[in-house]
């Protein structure tokens, strides 16, 4: 039997594969990859030929490509997510280094255990 982390990674990969297929259909370069930490992601190229990695955040049902508020979209409505990511690639990714969402959910869990 697969562990919870393996099941989550498989689910994230399925979500990202569906997203990739939709983006490629719209002539956007998107390649499914596995990050050094084992997370699946999509390397998506914008109109200026810059690449950002799009991840699936399962706890919050997001696709995200940075830490800014406008760099995430719900994964629950795939057509809306594809439209939003397509627009972001057409406009071009934000300048600078890609931010990373850093949420340690274990701290929240620990707070409720106390």
C-alpha cells in the first residue's frame, strides 16, 4: 500500500498533467518535472521565454507559481485555472526570483494539540 505522501504526489501529478495538457493545447510550453525535493511541478514558459515552475498545493486546492497573491489560482475549477495561467504567461512572469509558498501546517496542528 502506498503512503499518504506517495498518494498525494500521485494526485498532484495527475492535476498537473491535466493542466499541462490544457496549456499545451493553447500553445503554451509546459513540461512536467519532478523537483529536487520530489514534488511534481510544471515548467511553464512565458511570452518572454522565461520559465516558472507551477506546483499544486493540495491542502489549499491551488496551483501556484510564486508567493504573491496574484500567483495562485484554485485547482478546483480547471478551466478558470488554465485561463488565469495562460493570461499570466501572455503578460509575462513577474521580474525577479520565483517566490516559494512557505506554510508549515505542522505548526498549526501543534497549536491545536496544546
